[in-house]
């Protein structure tokens, strides 16, 4: 029981898969649940900003740009099918491993269901979800739910690998004996790394066909922030071309703002959201102003609060774990046989 902590990612993985599955099976959520999830919605999406900018250029003709995600491109399909194939491979491996454990003579049917290999079954079900999602709903953009799953898979695999290393070096117990076990561990890490690489190298958005943003202008005239890959967005690598320029004295040396950062799109969206809270005569009360502000900024405020708490927690975790390590070393030094030293 003292090694229960290494199975914590499996618990989070199970909860995440259940929530994602319910969200996929229930497209229209009940009204009480919608009120809870409304603050977590994105205020303005890329295609909405492109639509507002298109209306600004042609105010008398309302022409909605055709979304690039409406028909997935060939490269996008290949990415999605590759993720589905890797997910299917992992599903078959974990199902076969669980079946082998159940069929082994050491398994006791009388202890059912506690004797079932639940960690293996949770991994199999999770990878099965990662197989169906890109196969049934391919898209050009990254699957952020799958990205969260891959991160959890990576955390679970690394913690499990560390668990094996601790048992081997501390208690001299080798859990990786056998060619199949070692191959399973290595293949698992390779598949997770490949899935993460495919997701991180996928563009976050594609310009709409017939919209105000040209694909050729992205990265040359227009900021690529909204259209770059997920990896470059996370690491701010999309800013590198600007920092490498020798001169920024001319206006053409700096990109134009991306659609999500332009005043026209932001203000138009802000006024549209405000119509839901203000009265017909346009009267603004403190209550209506607050809910208007919350509807437009709720996600940013929530993320800022959560990330600040995480930063604070990680800031204090360093000294805490250092003290725990020193206490363990002091305890080992007092319990060591003096004859050995």
C-alpha cells in the first residue's frame, strides 16, 4: 500500500476519460450544466474573428468565410488516422496484457472483482477513446482532449518507470524481467512520444477560405500566433523571426495583429455579448455590467487564478521535498549498522 501514489495518474486518467466520453455522447447539455460550463468557453474563436473582419471590409455584404475545418485536408486526415492507428495498437497491447494476467494460474477468481487488473483495463479503455476520437471526428486542429490524455499517459508511464527503478535499486526487486515486459515499456514510451509529436506539430487553426486572412501572409505580414503549431505556441517560438531581424524601424518590419487581437473583432464581439445583459433602452446597472464583464473574461480570470495557485504550490514544493529527502537520509544514517560502515 505504500506505493499507492504511483497509480494516481490512472485515477485522473479514468475521470478524464469518463468526462470526455459523456461530453461526446451528450452533445446538448442540460441547462443547469451549461451554466456551470459557460465560464470555461472561449470568448472569441479564430473563425468568428475572421467573419467580423470580413464584415468590416464589406459592410453591405455579409459573407461568412468557409471554415478550413469543415473539410479536413489530406494531411489532417493522415495525422488523425496515424493517431487512431497508434491508439488501436496500444488498446490491443493493454487488452492482451490484461487477458494474459487473468488467464495466468496465479489469478484467483474468488477474489473477483478486486483481483482484476484494473490499471491495465483503465489504460485499455483510455486508449480506445484515443482511437475512436480521431477516427470518427478528424480535424485539422489539434485534439486538445487527446493532448490532455497523452500528457496523462506520459506522466503515468514515467512514474511507473520510476517505480520500477526504485524497486530495483532500493529493494532489489526487478519488475521488468522478461523480453515482453521490457518491449511493452519501451513501445509504450515510443507510442506516447509519437502521439505527442503529431499533436504538437499540428497547426492550431487554418485560415478560412474566402476570408480576410491569406495563407501566404501568415508569418510574413500577419502575426502567426493564431495559426502556428501547438509546440511553437507553447514555447513562443513563433516570435523568433521578429527577434532575429536586424531592424524594426519600419512599420513593415512588424507583423499586423492576428484576428483575435484586432480591436474591430474584439469590440464587436463585446457589444454582441452585452446585448444579453443590458435592457432594451441600453441602461447599464452594476449587476449587468459585472455579468457582461464576467461573460467576456471568465476563462482568462479562471486560468489566471488556477495557474497562479499552481505556481505558488510548485514554488513551495521544492523546499518541502528537499526537507523530506534530507529526513530520509538522516533516518537511514541512524538505522545503518555501524559494523557495515
